[in-house]
């Protein structure tokens, strides 16, 4: 089983979200999608992210822009390296993924596309309502659903769980519960791990 802990506010997560789906299909593996709030992780155990944003290294920042463009080109995705609103408050979007459960994928994909491709502020209700309509979700039911305490609690529980299991950001991916990978660029290693598991099962 592949567990994919994710927050739509991360461009590297957008790439991994896109890239892991055909990989899982190739190996016949199910993906357990686990929405989290990455800001909660940064606030709790990984504040170095904020320090890097406050005092960026220009050469590293320039390379990150090129790196992102290269990865986006490879995946066939449109990704704006620095949206107009960054960082963005993704809590409503991620609660929405929890609320939608097994039907979250089209919504999550549309959230990624809206923020990273179209530079829309996904913290705004009007933008989320547009996304809901685009993927066939009733906006009124959506906003009522994400306001439920159980939905809020589940998002926090997912975030707490990934930290307890060693995660420190998004995306965090687990194979068979304990084999952890972080980031889109670990896809080749995930492929190798899945190949080894297939060989053992043969």
C-alpha cells in the first residue's frame, strides 16, 4: 500500500501527486490519500522552512526556479514558481479533501491546477466554489461539510500522525507503513522499492 500525505499548497507535492498515480497503476498498488496541513508541521517541528524564506540564498533560489521548471516540463504541468499569494492558507481546501473522501482526487487536482497553474487564491471561498462547480460538487454542501468538527479533527489527526511517523513536510510517502520517502524527486527510489517488492512476491 502507498500512503500519500499531502498539502495542495506545495508545488513539489503537485508534481508528486501527478507522478505517483501512473507509477502506482503500473505496479497495481492502491494509494491511500492522506490530506494534511503542512503549515502545522512547519510550526511544530520544522521552522527552518520559515527561516529559509526570510533569508533565501540567491543562487539556491535561482536554481530552484530552474529545477521546478525542469520538473514541470517533464511532467507536462503548468506550474508558476511563485504565485501572487504565497504562502497560501490551504486549510479549507485540505478540509475539503477530507470531506470528499474517496472522491477527493478530481477536487485535489483542480485545487493544484487553480493555485499553481492559474494563480488563483485557493484560500478564498469564491475560488473554492468555482473549483467545486468545475468538478461537480455542490458548493453549499461542500462549505457545510468542511465546517464540521469531525472534518477539522481528521485533518489535524492526519498532520499529527505524519509527524509522529517521522514526516517533516509535504509530500510524505510511505510504502508498507514504515518505508518513508519525501518529495517528488524520490519517485525513482519508490519505483525501485516497488520493483523489489514485486520480485519478492514472485
